[in-house]
C-alpha cells in the first residue's frame, strides 16, 4: 500500500453496515485485482470469527442535500488464537485493509489502521496481528512478530510481513504461535504461494 499523505477532505470512519456489502465488494475487487479478498472479507464478516469492520467515507463532491458520501476504504478485525504454553489466548487479526485505488495517498488507509487499533484496544485484545508491508505498518507501532517470540501461522508468510502490535492487555507469558481462523485456510489466504510447481 502506498504511503498516505494528508488531504483536505478527511475521511469519516464508521462501523460497517449491511447496506455496504456491494460497495465494499466492488472496492476490494478493485483494490486487490480480483474477487478472492472480497470473498474472504464477506465470509469473515458472516462468521463467528468476526469482531469488527470499519469503513471510511469521503464527503460527496456534490454538496447538494442528499448527496451520497463516497465509500473509500474498509478494514476488518477477526478473532484468532495465540497458542501460548499456559492457554489459548484470543487475539485479533487485521485483514483485509483496502482502499479505492484512485484514492491512495490521501490518508484513508492510515485513518482506518488507527481506528482499527483503537477498536482493538476497546475490545481488550492483548495483541493485534497482520500480514503486510514492513515499510507501511511500523509507523503505527507494528513490529516483526518473530522479534517478540511469536510464531507465524505458516512458513509461507515472510518473516518481515508477519507483524504484531502489543496492546495494553498483553502479559509476558502470552507468547507462542498465531492460529488463524479456519476461513483464512479455506480461502488459501495465508502467506504466499509459489507460482512454480515443487
């Protein structure tokens, strides 16, 4: 995801609503160049792993009464597990994060990540994980998970992309392997697949 810059039109962040389904699907299909992430996002929202979904809107270019705000991005939080030696710990996974391609660089992704972090704290999760660019997410406090003793759900996730934000409810015994909800595996959305047959 490209670096975000400030913009005169600040995005408004609000909870996802059922009426957002089709616009979000179109957004994610455009953002990721196909429907696979949109399919994953829908199944996550409909399943028991769902914890939160937030959308970003921009003011309409037409300021007339009744003008519709533009849906510009989405972020979702889903339940995962940390397989710690003492017990399983419920944690959160940030995925997906998507912004309309033509709106990159306007601070929308950054606003969504910050809102997701605030929501994760409100949900009292100790840890927030993601797979993503090691150039983009450290500005929000994310660090390589392996540096904290966390293990990737799959060796196909590049170590620099496996990132974690340690939140206020974390305790030092909470280390171990991250376990994704089953839907990530059903959609084969964990790490990178080689294009070459083994």
